[in-house]
């Protein structure tokens, strides 16, 4: 009521608004009640809300403005604010903040029916007890003014960390998925002989160049056998997050170089700052450090915060 009167008082006057609406709405405030309410000091809850909303906005913006209530609740508690989930929901509504929603899946890789396919060693069970035991890989694309840009990701199932990635203007095996894989190998910097590499039935992942490199490192190849997205669901979820949290929110994209630079920032945030529900609302790098007993790399400002 107070906010409505504040919005329209200059146009109609307080007395006129109150008299008109009291006749139509039972219990609407009187002009005297309005002035008394305006003269009262803010309650402790209102003062706390006024202090928290700017913090909430900053945390939301820092995280690419994509968090919904659950992740905002976890992020605020990690930042040292003792908020309940429903309190977070209420404050987000007051601040006009909301999470993003994912769109429909788009198929990118093309199966080669003539190619020999390795067995499906995963069978939709995307679980690993240690890092570098199961990687999933997939490709997605982005329209730019320069043409299509293609992005390949390799994700560690245990830590949900993007282990390797690459952006190119072509989907050729040597130019895109193999480069993302080599990036993951370089970052792992360890013996990968116990690793399973899982992908869909795309021709890029079944090519001799790719499969020979897996064999050279002693990595067991695995390919989805059913021919649907569920056979590579974890990799698809990374693609969906990439599209929802970065690509669709910053269109149009001018060049593939612009896409590559933005992807670099998003992957850093995804690995070092993004809270993952499946990991207990901690980032992949922090979760990996807990598993391996190593020290976590020093935190840096996320790209979203650095550009504000």
C-alpha cells in the first residue's frame, strides 16, 4: 500500500488515493495511517533487508547473474551471511533477481554408421570415485557474425571440472575435439592409464586420429550405445550450462575470437567459483583439492566481477 501511494501521490494526491481505494478495497490504509507509517522508523528487518539487497545484487552479478534461489542461498552463506532459503527467495524477489532457465538441446556431432564403435563402458552411470578416472567429451556450436564457432569440452566426472576445452571455426578432429583433449591431458599431467574417455557416436571422436591418441596414452575409449542424449548426459549438461549462462545472455557474438575469450572467462569461473549442487555447493577446484589433499589455488576475481 505504501509503495503504491508513493508511486502515485504526485499525480493524484494522498487523500484522494486513500479515500478512493478505501471505498473499493476493505482495509486499505487511510491518509492518516499512511503518514504515520511514513513517520515510523524502519524496523530491524527492513534495515537488514536494505543492507543485504546490495550484497545480494553483487553476488548475483559476480556469478554471471545466473543463480537461482538454491545457489544464491549457498553463495550468501559462503560469503558469511546467515540467511535462510526462504529469506533468500524473498530478498531476491524484492531485488528483482532470478536464475536463468536452460533451453532445448541441440545436436551437434554427427554419427558415422560405418565407423567401428568401442563398447559403452559407462552405461549411463556417470560416477567416479577419483579424478582422472572418467572423462566425458562433447561439442557444441555458437552462431557469430563471422560464421559458426565450435566449442569442445572435456569434463572430469568425479570433480565436474572442465578438464580441457577448445574453440575453433571448424569441427575437424585435429582442430577442435583433439585440441580440447590435449588441453585436458596437459592439465592433468599424470598417468592416465586408468582413465575411461566417454563420448557420443560423433565421427570426430571415432576418427583414427582421435582413437589412436587415446590408445597411445593407454586410455579406454567408451561410446554411448543407445544413440540418444542420455548416453552422454553429463557432457550435455555442461554444454547446456555454457549456452544458458554465457552464450544466450551475450548475443550477438561478433567473431570466433570474441567467443574464445569469453569462453576462457566462463571456464575459469565454472571451475573456480561456480557452485555445483552435485558437489554439495562447492566449486570443482575446491572439491578436487579436498579429495586429493592438495592446497587450492589462490582465488581471483571472476571475469563478471572484474568487468563491472
